């Protein structure tokens, strides 16, 4: 395995975006040193071609060098799992966590309804996330078909190895969990973001989560029915006069290398 320090080696952002019949199919974002790029690029092409929702008809890879001065480091949120009987119970539980974090009940409900019907205007999946006013529920992202795509973040090799080992011990070491943890870590760094809600658009992946600055990354074993292709993400922002452009700029462009993992907790059963 390659060992690098973000401070001493040139770090690149590698992004993949695949479309199928004009719609979003698959995306991924990694940070890597030069020697890793070829292997990672091949793995991302393979991933785009093997997606459960279809076969890519366009795959775009973007590689950009980052200036080491701009790369900040960070820690993953703590993780725990709430076991729910079915997706309805899961959404009720997730709603409770969102409200607890400061999202209005109306905004939380509307976000769930949008994810359930396909948050892009035609009812499809968005490439990125909805950005939602935590009080009014208004959609704030400039392009509601694309959404806000969080990018330029990854785990350091050491943090990745530690995370895989610890998630493995819990029986949940898969790319969905690892990537969602890294994404949530970046989202929770944004001043004013009080919560994130997510469930996958992959038909065979029904677990989703709510992440908040105080509760951390809370997984709900079911947030959608098996076979459902609609999914996505919502970031809830307390606006308080904040500059929307700066929020989006940070999410899309500020490089973040996670070098510390959080606590990994066990499973609790939701009693409703
Ligand atoms: N930035 C913003 N939105 C994104 C990004 C990103 N980098 N990546 C994905 N999304 C949005 C987009 O609308 C996708 O359609 C949607 O999220 C779902 O993405 O703990 O696998 O990669 O067991 O399908 C969460 C639970 C899994 C993991 C989430 O999402 C666990 C998942 P997917
Ligand atoms: Mg997906």
C-alpha cells in the first residue's frame, strides 16, 4: 500500500460521473497520489459499467491536482445503527432525529416526500443533493436537477484501513457505508448545516441515515422498500443570512482528507 502525507506529496482529486439515457447513473469522488490514479480510474470505470441501475452510456473522469496548502484534514462522525421493522418505521424514526436536530417537521416531511417521488424535476434521481431551508423547507440549490455535488474528499490510507477493519468487525464494511461516512463528515463541517438525510438510489440498498452535528451518523436499517430506485440526499441549512454561494463552494470544492475515524457503535432497536 502507498503511504502518503497530504502535506508532502501532490494530491489529485479524481471524480467520476456516469449517465444512462441522459440521467444520472453513478458518481464517485476520491483523492489520490499520482501512482494511484491509474488503478483508481480503472476501478471507477468498472463501477460505472457494473451499476445495478443500468449500463453507463457516458462516463466522465476528471483528474485535477490540488494545491497541498488547501487540503484540510478532519474526523469521521461517530456511527451507530437503529434497527427498524420496515421502511415506514425507519422514516418515522429518521423524522424524529431530524426534528431533534432543528429541522422543522414540515421541512423534514417535504424532503422525504421529494426523495420518495424522485427529487429531480422529472421524478428521476439527482446527481447531487437537495439543499433545503431547515425552517421553511424551501429548496435552495440553484439547479434542482443536478443538486449540490459534494466532492474532493476521501480517507487517508491509514484511516481507510482502520475504518475497514472496524466496520468489518461490525459486519458493515461496504462502499456505501464508507463513502457515506466521508460525505457526511464534510457536510457536517459546514456552518449552518443542521442535518443530512440520505437513502440510496440503488434498488438493492435499503439502509439510509441521518447525520447531525450532535447525534453523528445514525443509520436506519430500512428507509425505503427493496427494489425502489428513487433515492437521494437532503442537506438542511439554517440560513441565518448565510452566503449560499459560500456553502455550495465549500461542499463542491474544498478538499478534505479524513485522517481520523469516529467511534463505531452498535445496534439499538427502535421502539417507536
Ligand atoms: N454529493 C451530493 N449528493 C450525492 C453525492 C455527492 N457526492 N453522491 C451521491 N449523492 C446523492 C445522489 O442524489 C445519489 O443519487 C444519492 O445521493 C444516493 O447516492 O450506512 O449508497 O451513492 O449503510 O446511491 C447510505 C447508507 C447509502 C449507508 C447511500 O448513496 C449505510 C448511498 P448513493
Ligand atoms: Mg447510487
